């Protein structure tokens, strides 16, 4: 074939324009694309050679070589893969609709299709070379063809390309970039190695570059004729599980997470279905310092067919699982996928759902393990990351039930590690609700006067003092058909746990106490919505509760602390213990109003609240102390 000039397909011209102008800010990706093509070409040869081993032409070691010539200002990416015939060069490098990969895929049938999962899809990566080159020359010979059947393709990336026959002994393809003025930075071994390390470390073929040495005489770096690998050439996740040691899994984790400790757990799977992908996901042993920053992107890297696409692809993991580290390698996504595209892709949604379930399974396996040591790992995980799972209860409705089972709490029964299931198994005969109290700290929760009646009756109450608890509770209303009930909201309704006698006593006490209650209401009319006699208290004189549906004191404090304005403030209800000596004395002295306010202030203090006017409280107490003989 003599030299001919052919015109690019109209779409290619558009793509060329688009690629060279819009990808310029991220121009180094051209190397990733060209190495990815070289790697695809090797995968294709490997695949065809399964049935035609002669195609290896006695050199079965597949590899990619990257080299540059500083004087000629060229950068060459050479592979010994499948190569291109003249027709293929015209079709694959001149039009888009006719992707070589597509033709290749069409040739496959049945089972072999699965084997070909590593083969690239329709794309436009090749043209990214024109971001940095004002001419690209491709020289190639197809594996198994005669040397005279080589081809040279060349273009300036504008309207047309030239094509001619050449004699080429070596199999495979060389892509030669004639760099534009100003792109000399790519004529550096150091620069190229760093780009390869960043994007192509896990390409499973060796990527070779010439050894460089400092030549003292010439006072510059010189290239030796010795080729050395510059990538790790090991896509760990693409290997079979049985070939990978625990040690290797851990090392890989440290490499991608910058963690110095081994991970707590990992999961490695090849998923086939709506979307084909491989996942290798890790749960760290310790929380990083910036875990609480919800804007921090996730730790999962996205690869497409072993080519690195992007770090921290947040579309791959829900925000609450931002502690998960690892790799997802998709066989379906296009290499030039953008963040915007990821957000919309159905494949990505399937990956995210699948990966979320995997992480939850890993946690469940630890939490429910027969082995003490595994359960201890879960306890350690919970200490560091538990609050994130609580975020998840509100964020991930599809998995809220599974998440609820993974939650652990402190309770009046044990200081930590209480699951809902534990709680339910200890519920009293006739108990219908799961009781909890929220407070600013565990100590405050434990000391809450509202717990007294539950303690007395031996009913367990969950003690919630985590900042996210209130938020979580606004999304979680029941577990296993049992409603979650705050002991500081509404009136005490222990249902059948309270006997008739007690109920009657309370009613009588309340009736007898009515005159005092009326005076208390009048004295506290600006502070309490209501004042009533309670059965909640055993030792304390008074406590505050809010009406069912009103915001708890703890939550309104949290919101105010976090700087939210316009937090609705509803007045609490003061409940008094008619049996308490202090309450009984109320009526007999002449300090009724003073005592009423002291009771109220003490109830605020007891639940960990702040007094609006502490000085007034001190004055009142001191006044009372001094009035005693
Ligand atoms: P994609 O890789 O997604 O198919 P590209 O634009 O990167 O899209 O490449 C277009 C086509 O050019 C490839 O499908 C392949 O047929 C051909 N090609 C590119 N580079 C090589 C190469 N090094 N060896 C053989 N064929 C190649
Ligand atoms: Mg490509």
C-alpha cells in the first residue's frame, strides 16, 4: 500500500477538538490512556493465543516500554501485543463507532466472553495523545502477520491522517508522540515514572523504562540500554484469592491507606451480574484523625479494567462508610468516566449497593462471631467508628434494620456493648418498649433522676450520650416491633409493669397534692408548662420531662451548641416526687416561691443542663441556708 491521506470521520474531528481543549488541565492522563491501550493489546493477544499459540512468535513475555528522545522531542509507548493491520489502523484510529474492541467482542461467544472481561470498551482514549503532541505516529504489525505487512499511521490530529505500508520485524505497536512546544516536561524519566506510579502501578504487565544514570563527565543524566520495570505490575485484586497471603493483603492495605497498622478486616470478591466488578475493601483498625469531617472523600479507589481512574470516588460508598478503604475495579465503565457520570450511572449504583452490603456483612461476621477475639475486634471497631453507623441509620434506609442490629450502647445493665437484641432478651415480662435516656455524657445519663423508677423495678434503660444519638432516634422508632421510648418524655407508662395498687396510690397522692401543685404552677408559670406528681422518682425530689413530640432538653442544648439559630424552645414539665421530704416541706414554710425555683433549677442541673441565671440560684440557696437556725 502506498501512502494515502484519509479524512477522519466527522465525529473524530469533534472528539479531537473536545479532548485537546477540555482535558488540557489534566493532560498527563494521556499516558494512562496509551498504556491502557498497550495493556489491552497484550490482553487481546494473550486471549487469541489461547487457541493460536503461534501468534506469540516465540516471545510470549508481554510488556510495555516507555521511552523518550530529548533531542527529537518524542515520547514512545511500545507494546508487543496484538498489533494492528493496515485496515485495523484505518478503522480503529480513524473512526469511533468502530471500536476494535467491539469487533473483537463480537467475535467471542459464550464462555469466552467471560474470559475477555479485561478487554477495553468503546472509548476515545487514544486521541488524548493530541493534548501534548502535535503529531502522533503509530507503527504496528499484527501478531502472526509478515514483516512486510506492517503499517504506519500518522496524523496531526486535525482533519486527516496518513497511512502507508512499512516493514516491521517486531510484533505489536509503537505510538510515537511528537511533543508540542512547551510540553518538554514529559521528556524526563523522573516525571514519566511518577505518572506511571500514580495511574498505572497496578497494570499487571511490566512497564519498562531505560535505566538512567548520572554521567559525571557529561554532567547529566544518560540513558543506558538496559530496561527496568517501573511499575509494580501487580493488580493484587485481580489475582485469585487463594494466591494471596494475608501478609500481601495487609501490605496492599498499608500502601493505599497510608496506615501503619494492619486492617481490622477485609473482603475480596469478584461480582458478576448487572454490573461486573471486583471489590477489595478494608476496614481500618483505628479511626483517622479527620474521620468526623463529612466532606472528606471516601477511601475507595476506582479502577476500570485495572487502570486507575480516580481516588476517593465518593459515588462508590455511602458517606457514612467513609472509613472504608480499598479498590473497586469495574469491567463495564468507560475509562473516561467523570465524577458527574459516576453519580448517574446505574452500574455505579449497583456497585455501591453491593459494596455497602459487603461491608455490613464483614461487620456482622465480626459482631456475631463465635470467637471471642473476633467479637473483641467488633467492640474495638465500635469504639472508633460506631457513631458513623448511627449516621447510617438515618442515611441508608434500605439497610437501617441491619445497621440497627450492629448498634451498641451503654445501659443501666452494662457500661458498653449492649445491642438491641441483648436488651430485648432481658426485657421484663409484660414490657413492651425499649427504654432509653439521652444526656450530654454517660455520667449525666447514669445519674438522671428519671431512671429511678426503672432501677427500682429492675427495668433496663439504654443510656445514650453520643451527639448523633438524638439524630439517629429521629429516624429509628422501633426495633423488632418494640417501640423506642424515652424515659424523659411524656408521662411514665410502664403499662402492665406497674401494678394497680401503685397506680391508685399515685392518683390519690396527686389529688391530695393538688393545692401545692397549683401554687407551684403559679410560682413557675414562666418556666414550666405544667407541674405534676410523678411515679418516676424514688430518691430525687423533682425532674424535668418534655411532652411526647417536644424536643428534649438534651437535643435543644446540642442544637444551640452547634450554633443553630431559631431552635424552638418548648417549656418542660416539672414532675415532683410527692413522697420526698423536701417536697412535703414545701407547704409548711414561708419560702414557697424560693423553694419552687430551687426545685426547678436542681432538676435542670440533674439532667446536665445549664442554669439561665446561676447567680439567682446561688442567692436563693444561700438565703435558705441562712434562714435556718
Ligand atoms: P478504546 O481503548 O476504549 O477502544 P481508544 O481510543 O483508546 O479506545 O483506542 C481505539 C482503538 O485503537 C482500540 O480499541 C484499539 O483497537 C486500537 N488501539 C489503540 N492502541 C492500540 C495498541 N497499542 N495496540 C493495538 N491496538 C490499539
Ligand atoms: Mg483505550
